[in-house]
């Protein structure tokens, strides 16, 4: 059985090429504890991979990541070679992950003055636990799977998953692999392990690598602050490694190891942020999710006709504490609106018209969901309640059980109408209306099939949006700001939270209301100095390490930055952009899923959140999002226009971005001391 103790997730070294990922301490060793392991397709492929030399574990001294999907662990071997203080025998293990497996090259280097004879052993084992079992710690109670020696490989099998570790010129036992090495002075010797797996035929969603993984070499950035260059390059490398694919489409897995699959909200937000540099990613994400758009009412899966799924898994996932999610789970009350607005943005940036036409039926179904299913009690707001008894209690991006609470700590009762869900819906209604107008001549067949006007015409959706705007102003504002939500009794839940930042740029607020929200967002009760706190420090329930109750999420900050720049509140937006950059530097330019919200008043760098995934798709995409927002790039390819209006309070003296994709053109945008150049 696996041990329960382990380093915090954020401390583990990640080697990634989705759907394969390895999580290990800085030693490179996999002991089988906690989240350590080799993972692929929602399964822990290996839980144990421990190197010893003559029975001793090497002393780790260095970790390097020279390229995408490659980690090099450096160590010294004590007790071998020359005497004295200087290490003379070293071990280097080069870990390379591809979309179809893992290669581990272990090199022993003899820098001593004498011949070294040693026994190199790699202990191997697996529980073949599901990622949900690992996350809930149920895997700690699972027995290890017995290995069989088969020629030059070890093999394990459980529930249709077959794992193979091949090791040439070695001695294999059910416990691992051994090599007898002899190295003369100055010599080195390398042995290789190849880890592969075969998976059972998919009964749920098939998690696979993309047919081609982008390198983003054409995206080149230079800035007066060189940290920006390192932040963007590291983010793009991580985003390439996070990509998955099905049927020729590419989309982002949300983050390793728990979320390395297609999500509705996460994948859409991330892909939408990346449209300026990778529009095909957004198109693939839209199509992949459209293929799983809801077609029936199924309370167990939270499925409804037209609804975009929350997450798709290879198998049913029991996360513990009563949370059991089916392979296709629809418990999200914002992914459908985000699908519509992402489609609209992709169209504005130049997604080909024939690709838009192919998705018009899905657009109409998504709009119908907003009208016919998203407001179950008919009060004019989109609200959710978990009807299954084993799904997510909260179905916005803050999906933890305590994310919507009153100032006294009481949890708000369902059904919950989140403020940002209304903002997304308003934007989606207007975006949908514009698409319905633009493609009116292509809608006849769909209307004939589904019934004339079944999804509503463009004018109907503009009226729907206007009425929502009026209702929102009447019901959501409390103490001078938009409440995080209305509870089941239709009361506004007090306490400033980051959710209000997502309203900026949606159009749901007028200019004066946007100014009010921007001023509050600029206050230190929400601005940590490293990003936007999820909850104000003025709330008794504030916890700087609370998952959604005081921590900082980079994507949350970035989406707010996008809205602030769009609303002309560039001073506050630039402050948050610089805060994200400070945080990125402290995390080696790989921003985690979230981090502590104590802020600069208490700490010189943000406190890591112990269970934070790193990298995470929307955290990485945030680097591109804030740069494009600061430059103010707003194309309308169908109309033949391109507006670029850099922020009045620009974050840096100079910035040049090569590789901006607008329609069929690839542009270079350069800003220097208030002057803009486009080529």
C-alpha cells in the first residue's frame, strides 16, 4: 500500500507532456506517497521508481528543466570513488515525457581516480490507482499490483490497463531492475527505462495527446522588463505541454495531475485568452465541447439540452466526501455562456465563416439552454442547485462548498445565482444576437428542423439581455457594490469578492457602475500586491490560504485585468498586471493554480498554496491575456477593422510582440514610450 505522507503538491517537480505527467520530489525518486507518481489518462501508471547505487540513494543536488517535457536531476553518490570531501561519482537522470510514455535515462559518471564497480538498482511498483483515488487518499489503502517478468520488460495489469517497463541488458525481478556497472576513471555509463501503457477501450471520454503539439516559436516577445519575456515563454511552453487532442482537435487539459482532461469552463477561458496567438486551439476546444453538448435532462449528471459539460473523464470519479462525478458531468452554470462568448471572440479574430456555420446549431441550443433551463424558478436570473446529491454544491468557478458565504460564515443556501454568471449570460446573449444576425441566411435549416424561432431571434436576445441588466441593478447591488450572489431566498450575499471583477467588460454594468467596481477592486482589501484576493480582508471568513476565501488565482486576476482595461480603468489594471508579474517571478515564472493572499504587507513573496496544481492552463494563459489587454487589441475581422489602443497607464516602457494572429495575417505589435507601431 502507498504511504499517506508526501510533500505538498506545489513542491513536487512536474515533467509534463499531456496526458502523461510525472510528479516527484527534487530527488526525482517516486516513493509511492501522496501525489507522487507517473500519471496518464486518469490513472497512476507507476507509484514507485527509486534509484539506488549499492543500496544507497543518491544525494540530490540539482534540478534543471532544459526543455518542454524534460527534467534533469543531478545527484552525488556517497561512499564511492575517492575519499575526501569532494564528490567524485555523480548520477544524472534525464526524465523525458512524451504523449505516449516516459523515458528515464540514468547516467553514472566516475570522476574519481579509481575504477568503480557498483550495482545500480531501480525499484519499481504501482497501485494503478485512479487519480480521484490518489487525490482523496483512498489510494493509500490499495494493494500494490504484482509485476510479471516478460523478456526484457516488467509488466503490470489491472482493470484492463497494462503497464510495461522495458530495460535492455538488465536483470529483472518482480521488484525492479538491476545493472552491474564498471566504470574506469573518467568513464560514464547510461541505462534506459521505457515506460508505456495500454488502456482499455474508452467507456467514457478518451484522453489522448494531440496529433501535433505546438512549440509557439513564432511568438516572440521583448520588453523593457525582461521578466515579462521569461514569464510569457515559460507560460507558452507549459500551455503546449498541457494540450490534449481528440479527432484532430486540440484543447487544453486544465492541470496535472487531477485535472488533465477537457473541462468546459477552464478549457474555454484558457483557449479564449490564447486566441491572439493560437486561434486553432479555441476552434478545437469549441468543437470538442460541442460534441458533448447536453441532449437530455439527466439530474444525476446535471445534464440538460444545450448545456456545455463541466468535465469529461475516462471513468467515474469518486473524489471522496460524497463527491462522485460521472464520466460526462455537466455541473457548471457558466460554461455554456462562455462557449458562446468564446465562439464570438474567435469569429471576431478571424475564425473562418464555414467553421462558424458548422457550430450554429450548437449556438442555438446553447442559447435555448440559457432561456429554458438555466433559470429553474423563473425569477429572471440564472441559478443552480445540485439535484443529484453527489455533485458540486457550487457550480461557478469558485466551486468549493464554502465559496459563497455570509459575513458571519454561514453558507448561502441554494439555489445560488452568482453575479458573474449573470454577466456572462448578458455578454452571451448579445454575442449570440450578433452571430444570429451575421449568419441569418444560414439558420433556415436549423429553424425548420427545431421549429421556427425555437432559439429566439437576435432582437429577442437583445431584449432578454436588457431586461437582465435592469433586474441585476435592482437585486444584486448591496452596500454600494455587486453582491457575490443571490441566495435561495433571493437575498444579496454581502461581502466584496473578486467575482465582481468578472462583470467588467461584459456590458452588464454601466460606466458609473464600472467605475465604482474598479475603485473597490483597487482597494488594499482586495489587492494583495500579488494579484486579486478572492475575498475581501474585511470579511470575518477571510483566510489568505482559503481555496476561494482569500487566496489569489492568476486567471481570476487576469480576467479582471481584461475587464479593467476594457472599461478604461488602466491604473488599477496595470497595478494588478505588475502584481501578477511579481508573483510569476517568485514562482520561477510558472504561475500555480492559486497562492496565498496575505499580500505584500505581510510577505515579500506570495505563500504557495500546498495543494496547488502547477502548471495550470488558465494560470499560464493569463500571461498572454494581460499583455493583449494592455495593448488594447480589438479586431473585427468580419467587419474588416482592427483597433489597437494601448492603455493610458501602460505597464512597461516598451513592449514588442511578434506572432499576433488576426485573421489570415500574422502581426508584430510594438509599443514604445506612448508610440505604437504595427507591422
